[in-house]
C-alpha cells in the first residue's frame, strides 16, 4: 500500500488523469477555475443578483441523479453539495449550462443544439419558479433509464459495484487503501456516535434497541475535485438479538467552498454543518439522510450509501434527448431553488429572468454569453491541461 507521500502523488496524478479524459470531465473537476474565469468575464457584470438561497455551487450533470428518501421514494435531485453556499442562483444556471454545452460538444452535436438547450433550460427553470409543486414533464431517456435502474437495486448491487463483493468487508487495492490505526479508531468512534448511529438505525426503518458498530473501513480514492481530502468507506453492523444487518457508510471531509457566498449570508461556520444544511434545503431526500461529525481533526459529513442513489452518466446525447435533458434538469434545479422562496420572491425572480431575454436567442443574454465565454476558456484550459499532463508536468 502507498506511503503518505506516495498517496499524495498518486492522488494528484489520478485527478489530472480524470480531468484529461474529456473537456466535459475537465469542466467537472475544475470548479475553482470556473469561478475565477466567470469573475473575469465581461458578461459577469450583467449577471443579475438573484434571491439569497442555498445553491449547489457545482451544478454540473454528474452532481444530479436519483436519490432515495427514508421511505423508499426515489426522485431526481442534486446529489453533491460540497460547494453549496447561500449565494446567487444564477451561478447554478450558468454552471449547469456550461456542463450541458460541453456534453453536447462531446456528443458531436451542432452549436444550434446548444442554443436550443439553453432556451429549454430557461423554460424548465421558469416552470419550476411558477409552480414548484408541478412535475418536470416527460423524462428524457438518459434520466428515465437511470431512474428505472435505481428502483430495482438492492444491497447486493451496491456491494458488488462498490466493494466487488457481497460480503461485509472492504477489499483493499487500487480503490481502497488501509487506514492508519488512529484513523480507524476515529471512524469507529464516529459510527458509534449517537447522531450517526441514530441516522443509520433510522435509515434501516427499524426501531428498538439496535447496536451499531464498525465492521470494516478503508480510505476511498473517489471523486475528482475532492481527491486528497479525507474520504472513508465504512461498513457498520446493526445488531438486534441474533439478527445482524449491514450498512455501507460514506464519510467525506468538508472544507471551505469555492463558490462565492452572498455578502453577509448566515451559514454554519463548520464546513460539514454547512453541507448538511444545504442538502436539507436543496435535496431533502439526501439531506434527511446526512449528519455532520468529526473524524480526528476533520469536519466530515456522513451518509449511508443507498443502492438507489445514482448519478447521471451521460456519455452520448442525441439532439432530441439533449434538449429534453436541458429542460428537465433545469426544472430540478429550479425546484430546489424555488422551495426556498415565497411566492412573491419566486415571481420577482422569474420576471427578472424573462426581462433579460435577447432578440438573438430566447434566453437571457447574460446566460448565453457567460456559457459561450466559459466554454471557450475551458476548452483552452483543457487542451493546456492535456499538454502539461502528457509532458509529465504538474497540472493544478
């Protein structure tokens, strides 16, 4: 197994490799540059300041997908809130639009399709503002297929996918690395913490005196932008009499966000508490299954991994599906924002978006111009990243 120094080098290499796979992957792993380049662009001065609400902060395609709640209901929601802040909802629209645009380019779709996608984004988001209790309309194939797959999944599917086994152990290797003794002890204390234990027992849908304890744990090399932070996969045992059930737990370090918060926004100081608060506001199915805690000196949030939790992995879009996906996913984001607003605020924000529409495209000009400018900056950045990676130079 790698030493701490080798681990750091391997994580840096893995992050760079993931970002070199495609322009879309580069966008997903490059949140810092996204906000730096957005602030530098002249179009940013025309971005309206929306209502102060919790935003995802990193609202790309891969951070959305089916989520299951405590009662087993499944809904497509935002599934990653690491960057969430109380900020400007326009930033989520731009981030999603850029992700959709790069996915369309990766599918060899013409620019006119991207324009239609942005127009449908505005329609879907606006529909959610007008009536967040409504539904998003017909699901695109990419969403429908992953939702159907989510509904049929059980523990054995999750175990084979995540652990390559259905036995309650974590196989060490390329993906899972051994923890130091103090790290493992810290995970054991975390799993036995009252709030975490109650979360695990509650998710199991049972009441009564159930004992929760750690079975196995390992460092989990997972993600892209979060590589290098503390990430642990743990198996907890839920014992009641002679019966023993198991839960797969994701423990993830939370740090200060890269997304800009609204000036004077009142958010929890603790990074993990901030993530949990954002999840409960934006993605209640997920937020109801999360709790903040401490692992050694790290602020972490904890959730049980459910078999039904999946992310959207869009390798190829057809023209029709790209446009439908843009409307549908924008509705999901709009619903997450709108549930935090009262009626008057929702309608004022909707009017602001409508008033910014241009004659050239049936969408706000600031949204289109920001996506176009950022797509160009990210394409240039991606090619330079690949050049540096091929040359064996540091790519940060």
